């Protein structure tokens, strides 16, 4: 009996191919949006759950450098990175780049770039020992053809008097999937302060000892500085990411609409194809029924045809979704958790089987009620 189904698929190979391609595209979208939904659901919990962003109220003036030691001694704080920066340019390129001064030891501890493999340990040690050393982003290094060991001169922007900044490249920071408060060129905070003649930092990243304490520590720090000459505003990075996601869109609702729409469209294609295939072969089914084939066996023929068209194409679509996630989401989005989970794969498998069942119900019922004598008489 199965050879009947395979023979039909071979004879109608173009129709089978088109339905398979439609299924592949639909399940590729299904897998991709399920991964996006998972990323927005768990990403804010995985990335920066132990980080707090501290900025001066209004952002018009910097934070005194002395407040950095106060923050580090605050209960529940593991470390804090003071950051100050400006826009500069390199060579004749007028495109501005972000140059930042960072607290070096605290930055390496907080960002974990060495542990994550985004910066080689020897390069980190060289940078710590080099007063004018710089860690540059991978994107900037590729754009300007910078190499480790090279000394470069950066130029100020604007119409004021030029003030060149000489730095020595000690390492290249690979693209980060974590939370690394870095610009395109990252210097020692002391060197940047001496060059800029500033005793302030623009903002701080604070790492707390336990992620569950992040919101409480943020509120306590904000309260402590409320009556100082430089009041601050604090926000846990988890809250910041979740707020951004909520402002951009309701991700769950958006992905649900796309998933339902794609599956419904695929159902219409599969149902129309299957009902047309059964209509073409009513005489064949009537003959099988007349010579004694039981109704369950005839129903199996219809379901098997739907299964063979949908399930392999759905599996190929999930593989394409994995490639799309790795090639697009992995490079364009820094939020972790964008991945095909086992639950997403299981959901897709049940969707494929359910789609095959639903698409074959009405065609199967038509076969069950076919009048063998009348159908065979018509030929």
C-alpha cells in the first residue's frame, strides 16, 4: 500500500516539491521566532543579571572620581567600573569612533572577556602593564586594519584646537555576547583623565555579589547619593533590558501572530493540495474499497501522503532555522538565549504531525463516504 503513496508523490513531483518548499519556509520561520521568543524571555535573566548602571541625574555633569571608591566599598558590591569617553577620529576618516577610559582591573573582572575567550590572557596582562595601552574592538580593527603592537594617533573632533591622543594597541576584543561596557578604543581611565584634564567619570557599571540583590543595591545607592552634590540614578541591567524589550514590542504577541499566520497559511496549502490529490484518485480509492480494503487502511494512505510531504520538509526547515539563528541572530543581537531549545523542537514536531492530521481529516472523510459503484461507473 505504501508504494501507492510513493508512486503518487513521484508522479506529482512538482506539486510535492512546491508544498515541501512552503513547509520548509514556514517551519524555518517557526523555529526562528521560537528562538527569538526564548531569547527575550531568558536573555535579560542571563545577561547582566548582576549589573547595575549608575549615571548622574540629568547626565549633564560627571561623577566625582572619589565616588568610585565609595561605590566599591558599598555593601553587596563586588566591583565597579568607572567609564568616561569621547568621540574621536582616526586619520582622514571623519566617521567618529567612541574612545573610552575604563578602570582596567575592574573592567576585566566585571566583563569576563578573558574567561569568555573574547580576549587572550597574555593580551590582558600586557594591557594592564601598558600605561598607554588600548583594547580595540574587532570591528574597529578590521575597519582601520589595526594590528596588535601598532601605535596609532587619534584626533579630536570639532572646531576646537586639535589634541592628539597616542595609544598602543595591546589586544583586540572579539564580538561580545555578554555585557562588556566597551567602546571602539578602550584605554586606562588614568591615562584618559590626564589627557582630558578631567577628574570625573561619565557613568559606572557596578557588579553586585548576588544577582538577586541587584535591584536592592541599586535603590540603596541611589538613596545614599540623593542629597549629595551629585545625585545619581541607578537601574539594574536586567530591568533596563526588560524595559527596552517592552518598549520595542510585545515580543510574545508579535511572534505568536507570525507563527499562527504562517502555520495557518501552510495548512491551507497542504489541505488544498491533499484534497486535490484525493479528488484526482477517487476512482483508485473506490476500487480499493470495492475489493475489500478496510477504511482504516484507506485513511492511512491519505495520512501517510500528508506525513511524507510535511514532516521531512519541516525537519529541513528547522535545520535552516538553526543556520539562520547562528548566522543572523548570533551576529546582529548580543542577547544570549536566542537558540532552538528542546521544547521548541518538540513543539515544532507536534505542529508538523498535527498539521498532517488536520490536513488529511476532510479528504479522508470524503473517501469514507465515496460511493464505489457510482465512482467506478464514471471512470
